[in-house]
């Protein structure tokens, strides 16, 4: 059974501010998490709960709830700003 993906409001706002070409790549990557919440490129976050995947110079930070089969994306930003 696939996972459901939810975006926090803050992640939605960050997505809205991205260029169209990057936006489409990131949406594709987020939707791919439904089938595989931990692709080979995923890395565990240090110092906090969650994981990240890389799309070019952008990072998608998310938390997986295995009990409810949900993924919550809480941040999408350029790599230089995402961990602040």
C-alpha cells in the first residue's frame, strides 16, 4: 500500500516561490516518495527527526510516519538555506 504525502503550509509557500522548471522536478520527486519513502538518495537528518532527498541544488526535508503510512514534507529550499 502506498504512502500518502502531505505538504506543510510552509513547504507549499517555498514551492510557490521556485522557478517553474525546478518546481516540476521537485513535485515529481515528492510524488515518487509515495511508492518508496526512502529512495537510495535519501539521507537521515542529523540532530533532528526526518530525512532529505536532493533535487539539484534543492533539498526536500520530510518525516515518515510508518504507522499511518504518511509522509509529511516540511521544507523545500536551496541547499544553502534549508538547514537554517
